[in-house]
C-alpha cells in the first residue's frame, strides 16, 4: 500500500440502488477540467461481490461528457481478497445528466450494493466543513478548528447526497434495558459491516491485517483521532483496558469469547502510539467479524478492547487509591468499587464519560426522554469534507407499552426505526404512510427466525424430563400449523425453515434438513406424545411421570401473537401451554435464576461462528440462552461451573470451536453439520423464518437505503450508516 496514502474511505453508493430502480441520477455540474488517476491495492479478509459498472454517456448539442471507469475485483485465495480499483476520470466543463446501469452478480439473499474501500492522498482532501453550531463555538474559542477535531486520518462515509445539518431524529425506547436502541444508531467499534452485512470495513481502526495463519491481527489507528472530550485516542487506551480492566478478575471474572481463541485470552502488543496487535494462541480468522461487535455499552467494558483511560482511572484503585474509590462507591450506593467502575463506564447512564460515537447521550436513559447530541470530535466526514453526523441529535421517547408504538408511527412521530416495530401492524402502517408522512421499508432478514422456541434443557423441575427429550420436541414441532401462522401474522411473506443457515449461503445444509420435522401433522404429533406420556387429566392435559399435568410456559417480551398461536397448537395435542408476556428486564432476571422454561424470542442463523450464542449454549447472554444457563456456564468457565452438557451438545460446541479456529472451508463444512444437528434434534423449534423487518422512515429523511440486511450481529441500522442521514427541510 502506498506510503503516501493517509485516508481510508468506504463509499456506500446509495445512488446505485436508485439506478437499479430505474431512477435517474441528479444533474452533475462540472466547473473545471479535472484529471484524476488512482490505483489502490487493499487486502480484505472476505470474499467480495463481483460488480460491473457501465456509465452511459449523454450528448447535449455542442457538448459531450465522457466518463471512463474500470473496476476489477479479483479473489486470490479463499479467505483473502485482493481488491484492485483503478479509476481514470476525464471531465469537461458542461452541465449534463448522467445515468448509470449497474449489473451485480450476487448469491441469493444478497442486497444490491457497491462498496468501495479506497485510499486517497492527503493532497486530495477537501476543505473541512462543520455544523453551524460547532462553527460558532470555534469562533468563540471554545472548540478547536474542525481539521484538528477530525484528525489526520478521518473516515469518509459517502451517502447518495451531500446532506445538510440540523434536526432531531425521533425514536422510541421501552426502558432502561433498551441500551441497544441507542447503540445501534450511534455505532462505534474497530470495524463495521456494510449495507448487505457481507463485508467488514474500517471503523475506529483505519486499517487491519493478519499474519499467515490469522493468529495475529494488526490494527492501525487514526492519527489525530479524539475522544468526545477532545483528549487523544491512542494505543494507551488499549493498554489500560487490557492490563487494568480485562486483566483484572475483580472487574472481569470471565472474558468474553470474542476476545479469546483456543480457550485462552488475546494478548495485546503495542507497536507504537497508532498501531496495535492482537495475538491469539491459535488461528482466529473470524476476528474481524468479532471486532465489529466489541462495542457493548454495559458490563464495565468487558467486551471492549479500548477505554478512555484518562477518565476511567479516577474510578480504579490502582490509580485513584483504594480508599478513594471505596468512598465513591459507598456514596453512589454500591457495595464494591467494581460496581462503581462498571456503572460509570455506561454512557447511557453517565453522559460525562468520553466516547467515540457520532452522538453521545446528554440526557440519560433513566429519563422519559433520552437525548443523544452530536459528538464535536467525531472522526467521520462526507466526500465533500463535511464533519458528520448531519443530524443534530437523537431523541428517544419512553413508550413502555409496545402496543402504543404503532399509534406513534401513524401519527408521524417516529423518524427512523425498526426496533420494536411489529410486523403484525404492517398493513395499518402501510395504509397510513401518507397520513404520517413516512415510508415502510422492508429490510432483509438474513437468516432471522421469528419467535424461535428455545427449550431450557437445564430446567430445574419435573418438566425437564420432557424438555430434554428429542422426540417430545419433534412432536411439538409437528403440532405447529406454520402455514396458518405465516398467513395470519406475516401475510405469507415468511418461509418454513429449521434453525439452519438460509438458502443461498455456503453453510445451507439443503432442503431436506431445512424442513425436517416441520410438516404440520397432528396425528403424528399425538402418536409420538402418546408413547412418551399417554395419560391425561380431565382437561386433556398430558400427565408427567409424577402424575402432575405438564404445563408449558412460553416466556416472551416481544412476540406474544406468534407464541399464542403456538401455545394453542400445543394445547390441542395435550401439551397444555400458555404465554407469559413480560418485560425484557424481567426476562433477563428470570433467566439468571433459571426460571424461563421455554422462551419464544427471535434468533438468527447467519453467523453460526461469529455469533455462537444464537447457535449453542456458548455463554450467558440475553434472556433466552439456548440450552439453558447451566450448560452455557459450563462452557464459559471451561467446566469449572455449571452443568456438563450431553454428548450431542458437546459435539455442537466442539463444531463451533473447530470452525472458529479453522479455515473458510472448514466453516462451510461444519456450518452444514451444525444445521443438520439442529434439524435432527430440534433444540430450537422454528415456527417461521425470513420475515422481513419493517422500518419506519420519515419521507423528509434522506440518505436512508431502501434495502439493507437486518440482523443482530451487524447492529442494523448501523450498517445503513445513520451518520449520513439528513432532513431535507
């Protein structure tokens, strides 16, 4: 890579989507002759979509514009992609209309998109612009100039249009546990995902690379980057985090698996102030994908590789003194200093804590309105050099009753949101688009399973005998009328698929396993159940071996309608069931005490290795750990705590570990095997898969992609890059 190259840009060309839809691009006014020649070679450890661009020339009487462009993308070896981009642009001073045709060769379920990762010389940097309010602070001497704030290596994010500054983007949240509502909109992490969720691109890090076996990953940081309080962001912030936080067992008793490989934690090597290296005991080719998720808001930074050391040291006994932090903890109502440290780390509770996000919380999540305002030191710019984000602030209004959210949608009081927008309200939301001045986008599910039923295999009670019985779970799967659920709740837009990777992906095991045990067959369900528990009480509920009726409670905090239909299907075959709709916070509390028998929450199957918590009892997370907390605790502590899983569950866990440490070919093979294991054992019963996610978008809000992947690990809508959203008026 050229030494003169100083700035990383990845351009999300939303105009391509418009061209694909038949819309003409806006007129382009060319003021002077410009000849630009660039050649860039960049290594990216993922496969890429082969694209072909054809730019039509348009002739205006007396004047002609000619644009020549060649794009070559070549995959050298599995797991390593070399992208060569060569552009020669010649422009003459005329006003013309340019239209584009784009042909994209993509697999099934991939979204049309062109993503460019380009390096440009400093001499080509535009003049920096900034929000008017920040310019006033600069003029008043209260803020450094914008060039000093974005640093020498800003991140360039290109939307379809150059935006305008101003406005408050309105959303809703459901309570103090809803931190990811903010975290998805105001993303920060070393790396990020593109629009289609298929490519990892730079974020906080300027660039990254690995050694031959992927056991060492080197990240180059952005020179001149600042924390939100203006203090330098350097390798020192990683050193403090690894040595004093992640390496402190009082603060972090168990390191998150994304910072481990081969059962051992990553080691940090500091090369210089702006270059660090993560060293793993074994090959870890998935680390770039893991790095996109190292951004948790809570937990004292247990899954974040960097911390504002200059700020957090005041809460650490090594730097502030034990007596001082103990006193602060007591005054704040905590028993231990570690609780104080973890609490102070959370910027949704403490706006004063420095961060690297585009918007920082200014009014905490404990208030009826959580407000996040523009970070004056954010390192992102648009292609014209304007500092991002465009929108002044994010405003989250508390709506504890989720049934009221649709009323706010129809009233036009939500500007951009998919979280907590229920598909059951899709028709009424579509009908009221003009009234509410919004549009309903349908983002691609990318492997999502709607209201998946997870059985607690470590349940403490007589029901465990049946929850842990494979034939019992298979019988319950056959008892579900999936077609009825799809037609009534999802208007036939969903599909039937087990907990396997989706069609069109390398780990899809084939239709045989994707649909195994999903046929609606009440007679078969009853026959299988009669062999397991033939006796019933006067109400028709099947009796357990102790003589008590078996009653299944399906716990959910989001999908009541789906689960009610399933509960009715199960009750019809004698497995009397009910739905317990509770808050997310209560669901988590019950999970911690092993009180959730069966949960009916969403899950996903796209990233079987990058996000293994959705695939196996990998670690304690959320409110519906697959297989139960005790299996997860056993795996997380390497057998020191929890309950040892069955041989089949161990095989599942081992397949994931082998895949994480292996090559792309290994993961393709093992991913299919994992899907087969899930299909045969029905550990997670999948009622309906691949239901599109509705997103509400204000018609006045621009630079919002109409198509995008939507799944947890890419933190949608972070992959749509809210930094470039702007209000036209």
